[in-house]
C-alpha cells in the first residue's frame, strides 16, 4: 500500500469520523449497510459491513481502546477492550466459587439486538462525548439496511432499528456503554449488601458472598433487580437459560424442600457441578475436565475434522495453525494444568491426526490413518496415529523460528500459558471475587486451588528455564514463589498479588497503607502498572528452545552411525529462522506462494523427513535430462531429487528463470548466458566461459554495496546438496558450510578470468534443503534496495521511514519467492519421476515420518512392503528410451514457462 493511498485514506477517515454531519445521507446509507448472516445453531444475526466501514471503525476503536477500557473496568464491565477481560471474568468466578460464593449467571434473549438505542446514545454522549458523532451517524442518522439471502436466490432487506450489530467494530462498545449505568448502580449500591455484579459485554454474573450462598431471598432479590433493569433497556431476561451455581458440595438435592420451592419460583435452573462462564468452565474438577475434553475433541463445531479434509493442503494447514491450534489457549490460561493435561493430550493427538491427513492426502487411507467418519464416531481413534515419530513429531510442534511447523503442543505450554494468563489478571480477580476482603484473603490465597496450581506451575517452569527469564516474564515476587519453600501463607498471598511487579518483593505479609487496594479497579495498586503483557511468549520461547536442543541432541547421538540422521539434522538446521519452513508456512496469497496440492505435500514431507532424500554420489548416474533415480531400484531411502547431472541441470535452469524474472522488475538490461566478461580476462578460460546472468553497472544496491552499484554483476546460479558425499559431515558441524564452500569454489574457479575492476562475481547458491547462500541473500538485498529506491523516487516520498519499509517489503517478498520456487521445483522433480512411471505421489505409500528409514545403500524397506515397486521398476526401464527433447518440452508445459 503506497503512502499516498494511506494518507488519503487517513484524511478521509478523519473527516468521516469527526465531521460526518457534513456528509450526505446517501453516504451514510451506503456506509451503514451490511450483509446479514445467521450463524450457528442459535442462528445468531451477524451483520458484516463494508471494507471501508471496518477500516474506519477498527482504526478509531484501536485509538480510543485504552480510555474506553478504563471507563468500563471501573464499573466491573470487562468487555469493550479491557486487556485480559475474558480471563478476569472467568478467574474471578473461579476464585469466588473456591471461596464458597454462589454465582448467578443471567442470559438475555437476543440481547445484542434488543437494547433500545434510546438507552445507548445518551450513555455514549455522557461517557464518551468525543465518539458520539460517529456512533450517532451509524446508529441513529438512518436505519441501516441489512441484506439477507433467505433461500439462496432472493435477497431480503432487513432494517437495523434496535440494539447494536454483531459484526460491527463498535457493537460491543455500544452494548457495554448502554449497560454502564446498571453496572455502576448495582456495584455502588447493591440490592443485597456484599453482592457484586461482573460483566463481559452481555454475559452478567452476580457473585453472592459465602454468608449468602444459600439465601433464597437474596437470590430472588438480585434476580428481580436484574430482570427489572434489563427490561427498562428493552432486554427480556431468559430465566430458563439463567443459572445458579452453588459452592462445591451444595446442590439441588442438598437443599431443603422450602429452598427448592423458592428456587423453582424464582425460575433459575441449578448448574449441577459447574457451568461455563464466558466460555470457560467454573465448578468441580470433574466438570472442568469433561468440559475441556469435549472442546479438545472439536465438539460441537468439529472444526479440526473439517479443516483436515479441505482440497487444498496449504489452506488446510494455514487454517489448522491459525484456528485449530489455539482452540484450547483461552482454557489453558485460566484452568489449572493438572485439569487440562488430558485434554491437551487429546488436542495434540488430534492435531497430529489432522497433519497426517494434510501431508499424506489420498495416501492417508493406504497408511491406515483413521478417516473423518471413524474419528467422528470414536474420537480416541486419533490417538492411534503414529505417522509422525520421535523427533519428527517434536519438529511439527516447534515454532517456525526454530525450524518447525508451528503446530504448538498444548501439553508443552500448559504451565506457561496458565502462569502467563494469571499474571495478567490474578490481582484484579482477587479484588473482584466476593469471598473475603483482600486482607482476609492473603493467608488463604496460596491454599485455594488456583493459588496452589500457580505455585506448582511456577516451580515446574523454574526447573526448565532460568530464574532470570522467569523474573523477566512474571516479576520477582512470583519468581520467588518458585524458588523458596519457607514462605508463610500470608507472604505467599502478598507475592501472588504482586504479579509482574518489578523490583524486590516485600518481606512482610501485611500490605501497608500505601499498598492498600481501593474499592475500584481504575486505581488498582496491585497489578495495574506491572508489565506482564507478553509473558507467555517470554515463557514459551525457552521451552521451545529446550525442545529443539533435545531434538538436535537426539540426532547428534547417532549421526556418526546413521546417514539418515545426518540428513535430518542438516534439514532441521536449514529450516530454522528464515529457512524453508518459514515460507512454506506463509499465507500463500500471491502466485509466488501457492503450490499444487501434491507439490505442497511433497515439500512439507521432505523437510520433515517423510521422504528421506539421500542425494547420494554412489550408484548409477542420471543421464542428462533422463529424470531417473541414480540407482536401479526406486527406494524411499534414495534420492528422487538427485543433484547429479540431469537433475542438477533441471534445478539450475529453473532457478535461473526465477532470478531472471525477479531482475526484470528492475527494468535494466540483463544478459543471459553471456561470455563477454571473460573476453578481457588475463588468466585461463579467456573467452571460453559463460555467465548465467550479467547485470550492467547502475543497480542501486545500497550505500554498503558500492561494488554492486559501480560494476557489472556476474551472477552464477548453482545448486548445492549439503547431504551429499563429503559435505554431509561438515554440514553437521557447521550448518551452511556447503553453500559457503560452493561460493569459495566458484570464486577460485573464475579467478583471473575476468577484470575485477569492472565486474563483481556473485554466486547465487541454492540448497536442496531449501537454504539460500550468502551470495543469494546479498543479491536479494541488492534487488530489494534498487526496487525500493525506484519507488521512493517515483512517488516523491519525503519520509525516510518509507524507504526502510519498502526495502523490508521487497526483501521478504523476493526471499520468499526464491525459497518457495526452489521448494516447488524440488517437489516438481519428485512428482515428475512418479508421473512418468505411471504413478501419482499419493499412490506411493511412504513409511512413517521419523528419520528412521533404511540406510542409503539399502532398498529393502519399500520393496518388502510395497509389491508395486516391481511394476514401477519395469516402467522406469521402459521410460529410459525417451529423448531429452521430449522430457524438457513436457516439463516446460507443466511449469507454464
């Protein structure tokens, strides 16, 4: 997006937001219209406005989020942008319940769309007058038209006349501000002394203190008060869906007959064992465990089952990583790890099943991976999948920066997630709970289930990561809870309240006057100013680093004996950071980031080791362009992307085309297969050599690359195999050494053959594991700098930051293109071998992923388990007679060049 466009959009957004009264009604009719959808079993009406409305609304929502959150938080309303709002409400309910309180949960009928706007607009003007113009224009100036496709052919126009629109950026704010007077009135002067009202947008819970836990009169009074106030707003309370959760040990059967009759008269149903609060279970351990396990299996949405069966594996993987993996995160942050442990294992197994389906495609059935129908009927079937074994499974769980696929293991992060989630909200939740005053709570906090779970999780984390990193994430007070066993209960309570506090923790167990927490949250001294945001990332990063170290250690133990393990270690090193997996796991929005399904599966499988590509030097050599394996026998342990002769030529020519395509964006004359640089040389090879690509002087490569700017650039594209022959042992000790050695070899080879005062040699080396050499990265940065400089001058930018952003954008774009295209051609090479022998990749069953395949010189593994190999071998020999001309023609057609 150019700066001119963004500046124009910003100016227009400013006018719409602050001076919308000057715009005609026609604009607001268009701006407020939306598409209406009925989602889920409850047919929730979701109105999604146009892109322009979402951009303007979203931008100003983010701008005013902090101020709005302070207003709501002071009234115990934790929706509307309050950081950690869900965790605060759920943790507050859990702490109240653990201390013996009764929780009343109230549900309104279609509350979002029922509240009178006459209750919302005055509240906006009172509490946030700077927002009233825009909010009034979208909700009061005209009746917004919502388009609803009723039966697939006829569009019905529904007028938006009440409430706020679900799907609107300001919808949650409008509903929260409309309820603000109710929240304030209740908490300032509760209808029953000691009761607190906690809200998250339209989810309202009243917490009755332990002394009123089974007081039916108090329950009736609070319920009638809420019902009356909501009806004044136009919201009807749904009593059958509203519930009461008694303290543990108190249930419907333990109430007296009179109490049961009174409760029946009130109309609230009893939540036996527990109930969900803002989607998080509160109640007994058994209830919480069952609830979390149900979510882990994907019930009722069956999200994971559906994601694994999409036609496009690239889309399946992206959705699985972005939607399926985080499915339990909000539960892990609020529920003790001992309760979520079994659900975390279930979810991890389900992720492995889904990844097996995505990587294998049609091969999944032949590998006896349970079908969707089988898993739906019996979710435990997903636990039987062992396609990813040992270190390969660990690599799937590693984040992309560590060379993994980013399918986060819930079992691994459950302690760090719980500690990080509670560090953000614990002190606020303690004050919001209704068990006792803060002073009374201090000796009890460490004995509550949540307090015990926190201390236990801190101790476990301290065993894995260093004390300094723990202190950086959650503060010294919580770090001391992990390292000291001699603290008094009161002092433990003080330290628990000081989540994330910087500086030395207090040594006494009694807060002084300065630290006394006031009654409202807006001036909260406990946790309000402590920086605990990002704690989960700080805690999880060393955990993942430890797992990666474990994987590397396991592989290094056997690298002296097993060649497959050597190759696995090299692949893992080259996948780290900006390696191939970083780009294979991108969104895939442009043509440079998309692959055909079988190519994408092959690329992922190669990095993980499902197809152990040996790329060996022994055996028969491929004829140039013959596209045959080096050996007589087609084996999974042997390379199908051999870098010998024909295969090397294939990859070389493809990558030359990719580099040439990128260079042409610079609008400079580029010579291909040029021998002119070698006509003026003084050494050997004068006039005999040809360079793949030659760029004349004039490239704006940057201030630090004067040689590339003032001299012609000789680009020699080369393919390197770090796992071949003598390179493999050195690559293990020093990752990337094969690429460096090839660059040094090329420099020696061409030394003295051209005039160095006029030309600079740049070796663009590409690894068969997807890695890029230093020369390649240098070329990428030079091209990116040139393109950024051209755009900067063309658009007459006056802000140097724009040039920096342009350089970063083009650098990442070009690096992604090079890596992705290399992975595509490696996969195309493999697919082409199978295709020419009458088989699709999906029809050749590999062994389980795990880097424990047969040795490079053995071809027994596949032959024993796959009789079809004999047929393949016969077809290979029949295909030998095909000419190079025919093969190249087919390849060019497939690659659409």
